[in-house]
């Protein structure tokens, strides 16, 4: 039997390490087609997965960050395994008023995520129900991107006044449109009162659909033990929860930053296997915007243009997305 040289063994070891690192940095290659089993998000083999990442701000307020290089920066420099593209359905120049411009912003983010092998959430970022427009939009997205395991659909960002009964009807209609063209990618469904009334979902979840999860949003300086307890109780009842938006600030997005409460939230998510997204890549003069106005549109961003909260988020992603 031919002896393997020490040099060859070292080379083999180094190549193995490089391969493992590449897999770790390419979440979609590592986990493939996501699926929901019970309360848990899982990979294509049925093994539990936690996605961790950030959301871009509203496309119609911070369009300059909607580009391919931002996705690359968030993957390579911030260790994101998922990026959320928040397509504004409200405020000026939104998707309903200017759909072509909205897609000019969304398309490079979605397609860069696919190229970079990270997951991407296509987010209908609204507080008002628009069923017909949402069905038409998500049908187009499912036709175009449904073949890619990278894509996650968030069909209603933050319902405010809608009842859970009305939201269930809305979700069934929109998911039905998606499933005509995409039978398996994960769909995120919002719940009443700014995505906080997850206990209502636990009492009466959707029936007849696979690979559906329900979103909870928290802002740690406002939402504490009561919402964490409500979320944990829902998970224990078998409800698959996804934190598609969160912050360490007050619910307004401004005010104080509460790293202690944020840590409690993240610890709970890690313990329960809940994926989490932090808001947002934007340069507004408020606490939850992660960047200063002089930050470049593409990144990578040096520490001197990343605000306090952005540094906290980047640190958490590097800690947990190893």
C-alpha cells in the first residue's frame, strides 16, 4: 500500500477546512430546501435550522441599499444566512404607486441572494390588507423564483387592526396563489396587533397548508417577558414561529437601546430553535437604523459608520452564525 506523505495529509486537511468553511458560508448549499416540521424550521433532511440575518429598510425610503453588493457584504462581512427585502406598500412612491421602481429595487437583492446562496425573504411591507394586489404580486414572484430554495415569502408584514379570522382568510387566498406555482417554499404569515398576538394563532392556526410559519415582531426595550412568554407558549403548542423583524430599541424604532432584553430574546430564540431577523439596514436618524448617512450604498462598512445598534447586531450574527 502506497504511503501518504505528510505534505499530502496537510494539503488534504487544509482543503477539507476550506470546503467546510465554504459550506458554512453558503447556507443554501448546506441546508437546501427548507421545510417546517411541527414547530421547527428544518433543512431538506429534516434537521432543525435557525436562520439569522437582517432586514433592509423600506425600499421606497432607502433604495440606495437595494443592490447586489449589499447582499454580498451582509453575507461575507456580517455572517447573515438570510436577508429580508422590505418592499414598501405604504408611504410615498410605494409598490402600489410605482411597481416598476419597486421591482427595480427588489430584483437585484433577490437575485444576488440566490447567487450568494443565502436565503431571502420577499416581504410585503404593509400595515394594511390588500388581498388582490398581494395575490397578484406573490403569484408573479412564485412563477419567477419558486424553483429556487432560497426564497421565503412574507405575505403581510405587520397587521394592525385586522382580526385573526380576517387574516386567516387573507393568508389562505395568498398562499393558494403561491402554491399554484411553488409547492414547497416557506410562507410567513403575520398575526394581529403588529405581529404580537401569536396566542390567537395558537388557538386557531391555518389548516390545509404545509411549510407555513407565523411571524412575531419584538422591540426589546418595549417588549419584554410578557411577549417572550406568549411566544414560548405558542411554540410549545406546536406553532412554528419566525421572528421576521426585531430590534433592541423601543417599539417606535427609536429611543433607548436595551442590550439586556435583546440578549434575553436571542437566548430564547436559540433555545427554542426560532429564526430571527434584525431591523434595519438604513441610515435614518433613529436608534434602530444600523448605519450613518455617510456609509456607502454597498459596503463593506467600517465600524465608524456602523451605529451602536448595528454593531450589536453584527456581533450577534458573528457569534451565532459561525
